[in-house]
C-alpha cells in the first residue's frame, strides 16, 4: 500500500506539473517559426471562421468599398466588383491556409520549398513591408475614427493609445488571438447589421449612383483588382493562424470556414462603404465623417476597435517573417531563444508601424491605394507559384525540416521558381497602371490594369512546366519533424536536415 501510495503521489505530481506547463502555454505562446508538434495541435475549423470574420470586419474594408464609388462606378457595379474581387481572393487564401495544418509551419517559411533557403529572402522582405504597411494603415484609421468620436484627443495620441491592446494580445500569442477574435465576431455581426439598417433608413443614394449601366470597364477591373489584392494580402501569412490545427483536420471544413469567414465579413463592410459613399456627397474625402452622419457617432468607436485585429495579426506575422530572415534560423528556434525572438520582434515591428502611422496619417487614402496596387505586382506571382507547387507539383509532400536549414534538400536558391518569378514580374510591366508608371499595353486595353490577371496566369503555367520538368524535388512530409518524436529534448531540436531526396 505504501508503494502504491508512493506511486500515486508521483503520478499526481506528474499530472500537476503537466497542468502547470499546459497552463503556462495557454497563457503565453512558446512557439514562433518552429514546427508545431502534433501533441500541441488544437482547435477546430470553426475557430478559423471567427478569426477571419473578425479580421476582415474592419474599417479598412469600409474605406476600400467607398473607393469603388469614388472611382466612378454606380452602386450596382460597385457591389458586383466587391463580390467578384473578394470571392477570387478568398478562394486563393483558403487554399493557402490548408498548408498550415499539413506542414505545421508559418506560410513564409514554406516558401523555402519553392525558392530555397536564401531565395525566399526577397519574399520575406516583401512580406514584412506588407505587414508594416497594413499595420500603419490600420493604426491611422483607428486614430482618425477615435478622434472623430472624441476630438479632445489628437489623432497621434489616439494612434498610440489604440496600439497598446494590440501589443498585449500579440505578445500573448496564438490562443489569445483566436479567443479575442471570437468575441470580436459576436460584436461585429451586431454592428454591421445595425449600420446597414441605418444606411437603408438614411435616404436615397445620389442620382449618379443609380442604375445598372457600367460606366467604365477599366474602372470595374481596377476595383476588382483592388478588392482582390486586399483579400489576397492575407495569403502570405494565413497559415500562421491554422498551423496549430490537427494534421488530420478536415480540408473541406477548414476551407469553407476560412472562405465564409472572410466573405461574410468583408463583403458587408465593403458594401457599407460603397453605400455610404453613394449617400453622402463628400464621403470620398471624409469616409469616417460620412459614416458617422449615416449611422451615428457611436459607430466610430467600434470602427476603431475593428482594426485591433489587423494591427495584431500584421505584427504577429511580421515578427515571424523577421525571424525567418536570420541566416542562423536554427539558433532562433532554440527553446530558450524563442520567447526573446517573439517579444523583441513584435516590439520592433510595432515601433516601426506606429512611427509610419504618425508620419503619414495626413495623406492616408492616396498612399494606401498606391500601396495595395504595388502589392498586386509582387504577391500575385508568389501566390501562383506557391499554390501550383503545393497542389499540382508536390501534392503537399515536403521535407519540413529542410525549411529551417541551409543543409536541407531545397538548397540555397531554387532557380526554377526564382527565374519564373522574375519573368512574371517582367511580363506584368506592360499591363501595369500606377500613379508613377503606365505600361505600354494599358492604352490598348482602354486604361484597364490587368497585370494581376496576367501575372497569375503566367506564373502558374510557367512554374507548372518547370515543376513537371523535374526542377523541383519531391521531398517528403516528415511527420516525425512535426511531432518531435525523433528530437532529443521533446521537440525543441527541430532543425536537423530531412532525408536527402530529390535534387538540391
């Protein structure tokens, strides 16, 4: 009996110690770019719905919806462009997201499977610029909304104040982000319903926004591209928020949870922006002021709150892209270093984003529109290459360990993907229409910028040919790497090269 009691006591102590470890993990995330072991996988597809609903139910979506009317479309064609652009973008983002549970790593790290250990560095840099740019834009809109709600506090001070809760949530990490988004989803379902009802009761839309005639096909294409790229901007880090799902989670359930979460929030918020801009004459130059006239000042507080998710997610994912840039990635993945990398990386990105927001809040609309157009140019080819590689060339089979070491099977630079990427950028140039440059074929197309359509098609076809010619190695999905089963120390050492299969 004494031995049994002794064993029982040891078992109880072991359970208690395990509970303490689990509680600490629930409180503060311990991972960043490292592989999530299978024994730490949690969550269900419906958690992805609330995360992406809250992330897209935002004042950024409202402002972009208003631009459709400001560009010259009537309300009907503005809504068509909003739906088409969002559906196209959400389909691609949802396919990108499936890589998270299958591979257990952030989205950008997986790009090394296409571009190589150092070849993916340019994509990492572009991703960081994307994160910082969207973060600064979100902070500006928060400051503007809160300044209209409480004018006694200046926009710069509101920018700083509103950033504080985002910093806290980002530092606590993945689980806190998901839990906060569940609350935000419930709040913004009510907010958007009330705002749409108030818009319907406000009065008739302007005469020029009525009817079903298409004023300009090039403008229609431009708005679809703007909406599409705004949605596709989630693609470089959508797996960051699905990588903790169990490896055998349902593809269909995950895909539709993410797709519906994005569409059911983004479309209504953009539609609200288009509707309000069609209702209020000066809405194009003062969108938040117009919204407060239609729905009341109360909504400005919630519009500011809606951007907390954007600020948090952009800093969180930017931190992982920043950590991925290091040539000595193995050292960053050590257990003792992970928390320092996470916290320091987050604080650096928050500081950069906040400084940019404080410097650029007076010229926000023009700068943000140009920013999204530039993203079209660089991220559409990456998205095409990444999806073709995952779904059509490798069929989801990768040596996950090789993402983290120069000695892996993907080598320093994957020339096939890199050359296709550069060729695609060059092919897009004649179709590009920016404030600083107009391509030679744009006038032939009556002013339509179809560079994003051309870029996705060219990159997909060329990379498929390159892959089928055997330029890309097959690799293997290293389940032991994900579970940490072969790693001494219970999964901290996840950086050893995988099996040397395929060409390096």
